[in-house]
C-alpha cells in the first residue's frame, strides 16, 4: 500500500555523524533515501541477486554507496568503524548472538544499532484494516516487549524502545547504544 519505504525511514538516524551500515540492504531503497554527506553509507547483503538489483536501483537514483556481499554474523569491516548500523524488517538473524557481537564490534563507542521490525497500522481505510489484520496474523504487529532487550543487553548494548508516529502507522524502533 505504498507504506513500506515510509516505515523503513524510521530507521534513519536524525543526524548521521559518520559511516553508516545497513544490514540486509535488499534492493537498496533505504540506502537511496539516506542523506549523502562526507561520510559513507554501506549496504551489506547476502543475496547476489539483491546486490545486483541494488546496484541497478542506486545507479538509477544517482546514489553511490558501497555495497558488500556478506553475512551479518561475520562482518567484513574493521572494529569501531561505523557510527550507526540500521536494519529494517530483518529475519531472525538480527538477534543471533553472533550478529549482535559483530554489530557491537564494528560500531564506534556511542554508536547505535537501530532495528525497525514491527508496525502497528493505524489507518482507517478498508485496505489499512485488512493490512493491520494481516500484520497481526504474521506477527509483524505488536507492542515492545522487555524480553527483546535481553539479547541486546547480553551483547553489551544499552537498549531502548522508541515509537515513531507516522501518518497511518506506529513504527517500533529498537535502539542499542554501544557504551563508551
């Protein structure tokens, strides 16, 4: 219903200060929406087909972030490199202890891991009501639960929840801050 990219935008840091990594960058839509500045945006994707699609989409958008093929459980980057890491609607890999350990390793002190994974559709249209039902059915709708903080805490992060109010939805951001 044209909302997916808007929901993804809830992951974008308000003021990016350094290099940013998107885990599971898929077709590159979020990378194209990120502010272009003196820092570098990097997309990590496991799928060869998605990387090719992202290259094509980003070239058409006139955006040139670095794209890398790899897995979140073994990030091919130096320690303390990124100021922010974002992931939108990731699968279970995001709470894998190896993924969280790698995210912690490559983040700079005071860096943030931002995960957008749940949406509460609040629109009134029939299509919105159907989508809200569907998201509840498939488990993409819900309230923040404290047990989601446990894997982040075990990896060394200081987690917090944020609700981002949008026109037809509430988007849950889970933020893990790497302490100094």
